[in-house]
């Protein structure tokens, strides 16, 4: 292979596996340390021109990918008690510019980060530990090539896969042989003393991702449900998706070097060896998505069909849909309604009402659906090109009931409303990753602009959820 991606891999990034940081604690992750020695040696000795590291711990933007744009970059482990362990690397600015250009052709925004730009985002210009940990094991074995640092965006994983394809295309255009490393830990919820608390689905996520890597099944990895990612509390899925996209059209040999879960966090180490040109996997992946969405359309409930139709009508005409004449009885009475919109499992908009504002629940669904698509301040407006790929859910709320405290809540059963004066915040029940009443109330307070220490009145409610 004359140019393009010639080596890929997955690396964890816990600073504790650096001896100067761990000071003996790294021995509790001995399998990971041995595997990182092997990965570092191979990335240091392989024949390529530049290394692309994909990290989840730099500047993560909601609608864009950011790439470091300085000629040189530096970092150290000072934040982990080992300031003398420092690194400086050169950037490959020609490759950086070409990645930005290639991704723009596919409709993505790339933000180039120099030190001035990073100051405007109030982020540290030093290399983050997602870069530093794998670099430690590479430099130890003689690595000295230019490094391109790509920060994931909070985009659907399929979009990040496609962004990875742009990285590959850019490397071919500038005639570079490139290695691509996904830096990411797996579940942070493997044990009761884990950093993010315990969730039994953490182990399920880790087994699924590592099994698909071992078998080299990108479609299986991209098909891991978003709610499982939330329950697992991971930071490796999106770097992996981008890395897989960079070898979309390669025949490969996959090699899992280790997996273990010390400290309640999953660490996976893998090498992937491209072995020549193959067929793009994207068409099959997109075909699976289209079949899943078609199945959902054929089996959607009345309120979901009404929400989807309202959004499609408004995006196409900028007019509000009139309620149809065949409204089922249960949607003719007033009710509070929330409409959630997802794209490839990721939230794309969610707006609703605590109590009814329209004469009927059907009208409430129409208004909330349009607001979720066009008025959620966290997202840009839904575009016509996105409409075929959106999933909808509709929650019809019961009347709120005031309660005395968090002990009367169950986040899987009840939603919560917090109230202090004119400030009110609401959180729906049974949301991925929210496992305790305390966490539920804290998030609702944050949404309302209420400080954690402030006293609030609490209300609970149930929902009837429609898909």
C-alpha cells in the first residue's frame, strides 16, 4: 500500500499505567501494561509517515470535529503527579488541512485549533492524557513521527465512521502512509467502587465491543445501542468508530492484545493490520440502518406517527399540521406531552410541556414535535436531509403529584419536577445512565438553573411512552 492507512489500533489511556504515575499501582493492570508495551513497540517500528491519534478528552464539540492546528504540541503528566514526564511532538499540518477539506466534502465541519483558538474555548492547549498515555509507550520504543490530534465530536457514531473515511481519503491525497490510533477506555461502571458507579450493562458493552473487534465486525460495533453506551459510561466508542471508518475499504487482520477491568474500568488493547484494498463496508451498514428505520415506520404508534408527520410537514412547508380527523379517544383530552427525536440513537431534540397548553393531547404532540425539531436550544434545526433518519418517541404525562423527598422517587418509574419560585426543571423517567433519585434531582435542578444546595419543592409523575 503506497499511501493511506497502513496500521490501526485501540489504546486505553489510564494515567495509572504509567509507572511514574502509578508508583506500583500499575501492577494491578499488568495485562494492559504488557499489551501497551507491545502496541508501543509496533507503532514505533512500523513503516508509516504520520500518526493520527483520536482522543475523547480534548475539545469535544456537539456539531463538529476539532483538530489541533499548531506546528508543535506539548504535554506532561503534571496533573497526575509526574510533571517531569513530558512530551513534545510535531504536527503534520498538510495532512490536517487535507482532512478538513475532505471532511467538508462530506458535509462535516472541522474546527482547527491553534493556541489562540483554544484560549477562546477556554481549554488547555497541552496534550491531554488520551494522547499522552499511548505516546508514552511509543516514545519509549523510539517513536518520533509527526502526530495529528483529532478530537471526537459529539456526533452520531455513523457520522464519525464517515469522518474516519475522510481521514483515509486525505492521507491518500497527500501521499502519506498513516497509522490511526483510537484512544479510549471502555465501561467506567464495572464494579461497585468504579469511578462512575456500578451498572451490570458495563460488562455487556465491553464484551460486545471487544468481541466485535476480535472478529472485526464494524457493523456489529456501530449497531451497539446508544442506551447501552450511556449505561456503560464509556469513552471509547466514538474514537473506535472513527478509526474503523479510516479502514472502511481495507481487508484487515485484527489482533486483540488484552482486555481487563481493574479499578472498575475496562481497558482494551488491539492492533488492526490493513492487508490490501477491499470493498467499502458503508453501503451494507447504511442498508441495515434503512431496514431498521423502515421497520420502525411500519410499526410506529399513532402519537409517534403524528409527531413525525408534524415535523416532516413543518420542515417542508414551514406550516403547522392541522390535527387529523381520526384522533383516537385517548388523545382528545388535554395532557402534558414531551416529544424526543433521535438520530442514530443520539438525542436530536426534546421539547415538551409539564401541563397541557392545547385543547387536546393530539395538538400538544404536534406543537411539541415541531418545537423539538426546531426550537431545542441545544441543537440546530432539523433539516430536510435528516428526516428519513430520525426516530421519535412521545411521552404523555400524568398529572404531577407533590412528594416529600427523594425517597418517594424511582428514576425508572417516575419523572421529577423541581421547583423553586418561578424556576422549574423537569426530567423524564427511565433515561439511560440515570440510576438514582439524587442524580435525577441534580440534573433537573441544573436544567432549571437551581444551585445544588438550594431547597426545592419536588413533584413526581408517570408517563405513557410511545414508540
